């Protein structure tokens, strides 16, 4: 039976990696005409690059897992912020 890989992560991965992926994805959206359908894929690619080459260089499977975590976390943060802002603006218009 093969064991799951040991993934060493810390608080700084989430504080640095997720905002970095979010910012890079937003820059790509500003610079290139990218369809909304491909934005999560772009975020995952940036997350994988960040994990493979910066945060988890010596653990391939850990980097793959964390790369998808970074990309999906960045997409989730963006979606949450956008939904919150839209709800706030709608509540201000009703008053």
C-alpha cells in the first residue's frame, strides 16, 4: 500500500501564494482578452508554477496538490469578494 505524500505547508504559503496567484490572474485579465471560462484554469496554472518552482521545489506531488490548492483558493477568494461587493452595492441601492 502506497502512502500519501507528506506535504509541508505553513501559514506563509497561504498568505503569499494565494494573493500572488490572484494578482497575476487579474493582471492577465487586464492585459489579454481571455474568456471568463478560462480564468480558473489560468489561476491553476499560476498556482502550479508557484508551487513547483517556489514553495515546494523538492516535493513534486506535494507541489501538484498545493498548486491546485493555490489556484482554487485564489478563484474562491475572488468569487467571494465579488459576491460580497455586489451584495453590498445592492443593499445600498435599496436604502
